[in-house]
């Protein structure tokens, strides 16, 4: 992303706070004695600093919004869904540098996680955790095996995969059970997948996949996600906008994921 919002937010909060504090300590009293008007930049700093600080704290340590740009997690998450992301699910991290300062928990299999894309940490991705550190993963014939156990799939029905701007593909909706975490995935029967993925997940790394198994570029293509790149756990859809039909998907608002 060209405009790095977390950095801009930190800088604006710091600058407005410094201006307000310096003015209050050194200039406000003297200005009041002579009846001089408060400069505009001080007024703006005093007004916006508490707001910026609150946004910074909430976004960095509690919760932040994330907009889903692609269909890689269909049918669970749709393009245009606005997700609420729990910032402290896996620990408290400093903004901008994303360094963990307090450890809380580790990702669990089946979690939907927002993370910095390892190849370009300026870009945030969202995928599902399927492989934990130390796991042996095999993905063949569109079926996932974890540590020798098949992740069972049961048929749910048929669906449509919408690819921008106007392409559509018939897909099969399956329910996959990730060791107790049941969730829907979609598979395109027309797409052949002859390659067998057979890997071990290294220590401190995670293997991510999209629920749209034939329409997701994930750890099968660009590798593992290190623990340091995790941002938080997505858990709630608070808004959903259909980009093709240009209207709000009211039925998706309030969905827990």
C-alpha cells in the first residue's frame, strides 16, 4: 500500500501531542496574561490529539478493520466484506514495527488470520491457518492431510465463483473438518490439480490456505508465514459491500467467522 496508515497515524499523534504539551508548558500561561489568541495549529493539536491517540490505541492493541479485496476465502468470506480483527489475540505488538511486546496465545488450526505478506510486509493478507509449527502437511487431489490424518470433506451443495469483472465458474461447496473446526470450502471441478504438496511446517512458521481452494494464492505458492508477521484474528463481519451489484449485503452483516 502506498499510503502507510499506521506510520502516518503514529507520526500525527506524536506531533500533535508534542505541540500541545510544549505550548501548555512554556507558552499558554504567558499568552493568557497578555490576552494573546491561541495559534490555530495549537488549537488543532489540542483538539485532535485525544482522538488520534484513542484511534492509535484501539487500532494497534484492541481491534482494527480489514477490507477483503479478493475471493480467496470464499464461501466463508466474500470480496467486499469488512472484517473486525482482534489485535491482541496472539499478543500485543508495537505499531508500525509490529514487534511483539506481550505474548498472549498462538494461532489455532482453523483461525482466520490477518498477516503481513512475507514477500511485501506493506501489504496485509487474510487466510485460514491450516498448518501449525511441526505439522506434516500433504495436499493432493484437493484433499488436505495433516500428520497423516485426512481432513474429511462432506458435500454441501453447488455454488458460483465470481471473478472480476464478469467471469463466473460453477463450484462445489464442501464442509471440511480441521480437527474439530468445521468450515465450508469451495472447489472448482473443472480445474485439475495434479501437483502434490508434501511439506513440514518449520518452527515459528504457519501454513495458510484460502477456503477457495482453486482460487487462492496462499502458502502453496509463496511459502510459510513467520510468527512475527501475524497481525490478528478476524472474527466478525461488520459490513459487506457487493462491488458487482453496488449494494450492501445486509444478510452478511453481523456474521461471526
